C-alpha cells in the first residue's frame, strides 16, 4: 500500500503548548480532559503523573490544576480561584481570544452571536464570558431570536468552517446596521482541512486518526468523504481492518489537531505493511 | 400601450427632505447640485430662487448656503464655517452616517475601507472624514494595499448593491481577525431596485427616468437590462422615441431616487398615448 500523509495534519499550536505545559509541570491535575485524545491523556498520566479530574469534589488543592486547551467556564475558573488553587492556564490563546471578545463586546452592549456547537466545552467556556445572553447557533435559521436595531458581535468556535461562518456573517450584515465580525477560526484547523481535502481527491482510501469526540477530527472525516467514499475515522492502529484496503492502491492519512505524532506513526507503519 | 409603474420608484427620503429644506428656505445657494437631477434644480431656481454654486469664489455669504444631499468634504464644510456663512445642512442622514463612522473608526485606529466610486461626491465626502488614508474600492482586487494585522472597518456608498458589499465583507473577514462591518446601503435604493427587477421581468420595454450622472439611476438601468433588453434611460419625456414601442405591449416605468414625480407623470402620460 502506498501511504501519503497530508501536507498538514495533527497537533496544532495550542495542543502542543498544553502538552508541553503539562509535561513541564508534572504531578498535577487537569480540570476536564486536557485535549480531546484519550491515548495522549493516558500517556501524560502514566509518564508525568498528570491526572484528569472531572468535578470540584475530586480536586486535590495541594496539587497544581491545569486548565485544559478548550478552556473552562468563567464561574468554574472563579471557583478555582476562590479555593486558592495553584492554577496553570493551558487554555489555547486562540480560545482565550473569543472568550475575551465575548466579555468585552457584551460589556459594550453588543449582542454576541457565537457560531458553534453549544454542547462543546470550548463554546460553553466562551458563552460563559458574556454579560448578556449570547446566541449560539449552527445555522441561520436559529437567528430568529435577534431583534432589529441591536448591535451584533459575531465570533466563531475555533474549529468551524470559514464558508459557513461567512454565510452567517453575510446574513447578519444584510439585516443589521452594525456587525462586528471577529474571525476566531483557527488557521491550523483550516490548513489541516485544506490538506486533507487535497489528499482525499487523489486517494482510494483515507484514514483519519483522532478522537471520536473531537469536533475537528469529525470535520476532517466529513471533508474527506466528499471526495473519497472510503474514509475512516480511527483512534489508533488497532481499529484498522485489513478488508478496507482490498483492491486499493493509494491510502491518504490525516489526523485531528489533538492526535499525537506517535499514534500517527504506528498507523502509517501498519498500513504500509499491507 | 399598457404602462405599469414599479411598486417603488423615484424620490427617496433624503431627496424629499433636501427639496423640502430648499423650498422652505428660498433665496439661497446650494454648494454643488442639491440632488442629481437638473430639471428639479432648474425648478428650484425658477420657483424658489435657490441657485447652485460650484466654487467658493462665487459664493454670496449674505445668503444661506444649503449643503447638498450627497454631502460635501469636511474641509469645504470647515471653509464655509470659517466664512461665518449661514449653513443649512440638507445632507441625507443616511450619508451623514458613513461620514461619522469613517471619522470615528479612523480615530479608533481602524483602517477604513469604503465600498464605492472614489469619483462620486458622496464618497469624496465620506473619505474626507477619515483620520488616516481610507481605501476606496469597487472590487476585491483593489484591496491589495491592506496590511495583515490591521483592524478593518467597512462602510458602503449608500447606492451600492448588497450582494457586492457582502462579497467584499466576506473577503475581508476571511483575511483579517476583526472586521467591523457597517451596512450603510440605503434601503430605498434597494427597494427601488427590487421593484424594478420584478417589473422588468414581465415588461416588453422598460423606461428608467433619471439623471444620466446619477449612480442609482444607472444601476436601475443595468438591473432592468438583465431581464429586458429594451431598457432605456431618459431624463424626461422629450427623449422618448416612438420607434422603441413598435410591437411592444407592456411598458414598465421606474425612476431614480432623485427623479421628481412631475417628470415621471409626464413620461407616463406620453407613453400611455402610444
């Protein structure tokens, strides 16, 4: 099997930074999973004693508490601060940015529209910084709540597609006299998507390596499926089925922004053997 | 000949307001043509002694000076103020708005992008309010001067098409982290355009009445030509040629935002006679 890696794939700046912070800190807890990849979280726990804590009740305030890459809600952060915890912030700066925009714009009287999934931890964090009720949407239809005459500020979940963001921006601009548009989409996600799109056009089969609950990994899968029907999302090499590769020549490989290089290497090695 | 007027046509709010101001004032001068329609300017001169002055040298500072609907440049306004002239502002409030936005945004450090024709008096006026050099464009290609990292504020000439404005907004949003979009397109223009578009689809011939140097009248002509090849722009009933109507049944009529009702009435009367 001829295997080709996408021109850009895997870890983004924010994830590399968070892992580096966790490794340097050691013997600590992360509040919620540090990144969206269980294998890497297991490695940090095993090799650096960095464990994941899901609720306040289980926190050990004698150990440093690392804030995950996707950020947490403002009230949770304030609770941690009230406990005098040793807080180490590994929130990706590209996530801190929409949080700050949301806070600032709502203070200035703008109604904040967040393009994103309201169940995603990143979006929950961003929402929590608004001083008025933010509107979180995935489609134009959900914008009916907005009242004419409002000043609108628009931000995006970092992992969304720019085309969809522009559709929403255009709709708002055509209806409202002032729309302050903050393009908070992360370039890394976009570059991985572009590269996966290109590669999937010339591949017989595409393997996307990443966490199954990772928004950007699922989006890579969707993009690849448009060009290559035989596209699969796997968390590691153990999920690979040899039958997928029957009669195929060219296998493309991409990986989500939270997927460590060591897992991708194992996947490539296994596929190359077919 | 069956004649149908567009659902919306002719004078907009700003033009009605400016004419009413000029009529009430009387015995005055306008600095530049009050509106883009010579016939109406002639009527104001004849019936209300409101003359048009094109340069400072010809101003009579003993008479009130009316600022035209399209606005003037900030330096010209300051010159008039320095002369202690009795200034009566008939600038359309929808034009004052982008002027104020341009001033405010450039003060706050935004680079102002104006979607419009840099030779149009309205745009020249808006440009003059910027504290830094504004970028005036009609197409995305002209945006190459912008530097990454700049905060961008986007406004539009009031008579532009929303579709083109949205294209430029989308381009800027995809390239810059913050774009403050002010939709300064006037609804009146848009409603006249929509109505002309609808009417031109069911007409054998379209007559657009308006000033030949009026941007919004020329745009009406372009829109109608897309649906009805036999579309003509005339300034008054004297330009009508009977040969245009040979073999035609349904004539649609629309008029630019600066076209007075009394001219349109004469046009409709003449066509109805065929």
